[in-house]
């Protein structure tokens, strides 16, 4: 029976290594009064490491006479592998777990959990033995056995229950988990010396180094993947979470940094990679089937939404975008087979939409650009809301529709229509005017943001440029809505015109939302760097509650503080005094006028002298960048 | 002359502010340490693992999810969770197992016609170029039902599941060869390769272990 494996690399590239156990070939039988498996299967002192040449085996598998087909799968028999010098055995300490090839591929370290030693095999010695055909004998299946002593570089006593190994960026350094001792041991597989040990909690299985099994291990940390947690965390019932412990290995002694409870199964092994090596996407090409990477046959763009019917097959081509699902009503007959293709038309980062039809056990998560499908038989009559399951926007709640399942054999009597209160012509006109005015005001804000972005070269900063593209995507939807609103108005349908104007406002709000985020990002790029004092002042300004009344660049509940230092004789001193004790200056004519204007006396926020100094520095920074606010 | 003057003032102000805030910062720290019973070593350890809002981790860990049949993703050194990836098991948040595209992936993991909607994930493996991790693919095995799944690291989604047609359980997977030419998968419990009944008396003759080399196309997801 086999256990862990590893692929050779560097010097041992082309070879594979796999542990085995139960060389006794014990088959148990407690029920027949025989000793249990665990006793019979660990009787011998050694099991066998399988050493095989996968490059040779891959070549052999190309020729029909070298393999048998079992369940349609090519299987190379032992005899063929042996005859081609592609498979060997080397004794290893019994019941082995880890077999781990060193970064340069020259050494293979094996740990057997019932032996206190780790065994380091030398690939140079193994290759030499194979070349000389220096075999100890054959196993019952005819596989050549290499002499363990001749293949070993050496053995080291580590402790009880050694299991797995990881490497670091220091030459020869290796980290091994000790299951029974609940320890990680740091040692050197070349000099065969133990360097350091650390306790873990409890009963470690695998351990994870940073790229610790690659040709390029990074060091820095080791994570202990412990099997038992016992008292480490708040008790949550008899089933405990797992405990992953982070160990700092950058110093001479290992240092336990922190515990992480993992509440999802018993993780066995983990692998770590530098974040800088991952290049993930934030959106798909529009209409992608993400599982195949190809364009989805159900890809639907705005304006292409439709419901097609062929007999009892109903196919819906739908789109999702903040904040609606199109179509909003799907009516089918009982027993119809319904297929809904959905495309998320968003391009904005993190604008995922979810989709479900209530009570039909379907759910899809659509990331920007993704197309996916839900399919079901409409086997129950009734009305079933469907909705977006991700909180995607302020109008997320409204992103819904109805699946109506009718029984074609039933006659439905329409209930009396609830008469909505109708509005007079004048009322409708007033509402229309109001909506149009709000839209004009909102558009003015958008135009000012656009002017700012353009004046400050937004396209030089990719993060800002992406946001601007997203904003214009939203803004670009407006003309079509405007056309409909105007047409409705012309036809005298004010109700409809108001609804379309309302839709325009929706798009404007989304545009402004992303646009203002772009502006904030741009300001960060182009403003002068804040001094440490100004940065502290920025924080003190927020935390002292100042920003509750003062918005930099705008008059709000208090005056705009841009340029405040220049507004007074001896400005820095005056401002500092005013912040410290505003009440002492309430009788100054200037302040009096402001109190009249704002109908508010600025409260004493009890700022410390140090904080006030920092806030003054912050005001200086604002003045340097006044054009940006 | 004037600008030099301002510059000096700035420096002095900065220096004073810095000392004061250090002193007040120090006492705030001591208060927290006292309230929470932390010693200096604890605070250093906390500082070594703390990510302020918006700061990203240096490493990303892909952990097997054990009996959940999933993969767990977290960051190092913050040890904070980033994602669960649905692999052998339906995962409702991602719609995995609830839309047709992902059902088709899970269906690849059927064994002898039977849906198997859980897995015992053991060993994740990262694809390699020249023996070094290249950040493109993640493979993970299922010990209970001999299968290997491939996750695309460009979007962290499971794209393919393959079933070993001869093993009845496996363990020693999923290890990439140095240029991701193959993925090594070794059996665990010996069992007959075929799908027939064999007496335990015939253990030595008909029960077998083995190692499977899955050809891996580094560009496409085809095993």
C-alpha cells in the first residue's frame, strides 16, 4: 500500500519517490479473532520506498506492448517497469509518512512515524547503485531492492513520531514535524545535526514552509498544521476547530507568533506561495463560461434580453446589472423545462450579482462578465420571486423579478384590480419638474468631477482610469433613457416620463459614486506628501469630530477651512487659540458674523496642544493643495 | 529667506509633536498591555502578524479543507481567511453545484455513475516551472474517492476533476513534476484494479497499489 510521494527535481529530475506500508501484506480480521490491521501492518522494521523513473515510464506507455488496459486506463505491469530499469525499492523505516526531496534534488528525507530517526538518502548514491546494478535482492514481485545502508547519506535522531519535512532558504536547513512529541524540529540534512526545537499545540501533522517544497524555498515562516486543539480556543462543543500555528523562523530560535483556528474539516497539507506570484483577474471577458474559459452560448448583451419558447422548452436570455434583472417577469406553464442564461454586464471590480429563484434550489454567483445557467423543471404552480443575492448597490433590494408558473389546464379569474390613487395633471407636472431639476443638479456635480479628473490627468493612473471607465459605462446608459423619457412626455404619458427620468437619476448616482471614488484616488496621487505632523493632524481632525461640521473645500455646517490660516492676522496663533477656546472669541466681530450666518457656535472639542499643532500643520498641507479640494 | 524660515519652524513643530505623541502613544500601549495581560514579546508577535486595514499579506496559503472537500485560502503572516474554494463539494456562495456550469465540473467526479458530493482533500500542489512555483494552477487530491481536481489561480475556480479508473483510494497526490509535465498520484489502500469481487485470500495476487502519472497541459486544463 502506498503513502506520500514527491517528484525529483534538479539532480533527481525524472525520478519519482513514493512511500509504502504493509510490506507484511497483512489483511486483518478482528472478526475472526486475528490481531487487528494496525498490529499486523507494522510488524516489520522496514517498509519500502519506491523509486521510479517517470520519464522512462512515460516513454514505455507510448508502446501498446508495454501496458495493459484496465477500465480503459493504461497500466504498466511491474515486470515491464523492472525489465526497463524504471522501478526500484529501498528499505525505509516502517510506516513512513513524508518523503521530501531537497531543493537541489540531491537528497531525499524520509520520516517513519514509528522510528525516532529521519533517514536522508543520497540521490548520487542511489544512481550509482542502479548504474552498477548493485542490488540486495528482489522482492516477491521481482522488483530489485537497493541496500538501505549503501543508499543512505545518514540518519538523525529527531524525537517521537517524525512525519513531514519542509525546507528553508538556508542551505541544508530542514524542518520536521514530530507528531507524538508535538514539536517542530529544525535540523541540517547535510551535517545531520539538530539545531532547535519548538513546542506546538498539539500533535502536528504536516507543516507548511513558504514555497518550502519548491526549488526556491523562501524561509520566513513555518506553519504547524496541528491535529488536536484541546484548550487553545473558546470551546465550541465537542468537535473542535483545527489549529494552524505560525512560527517565525527568521531568527536563530524559532518563535511561535500566533494561532489560527480553522473551522472547516481537518486540513492535511498546505502550500504557500509569494503573493507577488499570483496574477488574478478581477473581471472576465464579457459573456465567459468561467469553467471552460470560452464564450458562453448563452451570452446576452444589453438589449438582447429575450424569452424563447420551443414546445415545453423555455429559454431565457437575461442580463444583470445594478440594479435590475432583465427580464423582470418570466411566465411559464406547469411542467415547462426552464433554462435561464444570465450575463453579469458589470465591469466594475467586485460587482458580483447572485441569482436565485425562490423554492427551486438553484443559485448562481456571477462575477463581472460571467455568463452562467440555471435549469429546472417548473414542477410547482405558483408565483416565485427571483432576486440578486449579493448586496450590490443601494437599490439591491429592488433587484428582483417574478417567475410565474401557470397550470394551462386551469382557468384563472382575475381579482379586482387595486385602484392606485391617480394624480392630477398638475401634480404629475410638478413631480416631473422636480425630478428633472434634481437630475440637472446631479449632472452638474458629475460635470465638475469630470472637469477635475481631466484637468489633473487622471489617465496617467491606471487605478483611477479604471474607475473612470466604469463611471462612464454607467453614464453612457443615460441617453437611451432620456430618449424614452422625452418620447413619453411628448405622448403625454407623464407617469412613464417620470419613471424614465428616475432611471436617469439612478445611472447618475452610480456614475457619481464611482466618479467621486476616482477623484479621491486621484487626489492621493497628485497631492504633495503629508509631513508626519500633517498626517497626524489629518487623523486628529477626523477623530476630534471636526470633519462632522467642516468639509474641506466646501461650506457645510461650518465654514470651509481652506485658506483659514491666511484669513487672520497672525493666522497660526489665532486658529490655534480658536480651536483651543472658541468661546473666548465669540465676541470678535468676524466670529460674531459667522455665528449669525451658521446659526451655530463652534463647540470646544477639548483638543490637546499637540493635536492643535498637528491640525495647523494639516491646514498648511490643505493650503498647499487647495486647488485639489 | 522666508521659505527657509518656515522650514525651520516646521522642523521644530514636527520634533515636539513627535516626542509628545511617542509619550502618549507609549502610555496608550502600556494601558492596552495591562488591560489584556500582554507582555513585550506578545506585542512584538502581534506587530509581526498585524495587517492594518488595506495592507496585503506577503504569502498566500492554500490549505486542504479535509473532509469539507474544499480548499481554504488564507494569508501569511496575518493568518486571516481569504476564501473557501468549492472543489469536490457543492459551495452555495459561489453557486458551485447550483448552476449548470459547475454541476458539469462536479459531474466529472462521478465514480461508476454515482455522484460523490464530498471529498477528503489531502495534498494541494502548486504548478511548477523549473521546480519553482509559477502561480498558475493548484491541484488537490481526494483520498476517499481517488480523484484529482485542478483549480485555476487566475480566478480561484475549480475547472476539472479526474477520477482514477483503477485505484479505489489514493493518498500520495498531487505532486507536480518540475515543469508541470505530470501530476503524480499514488494509491493508498491496496485493492483490485478491476471492479470485480476478489476474495481477501487472493490479497497477494489481486490487490495492488500503484502510482499514476497524469499528463498535464500547463496551458490548457486537460489532464
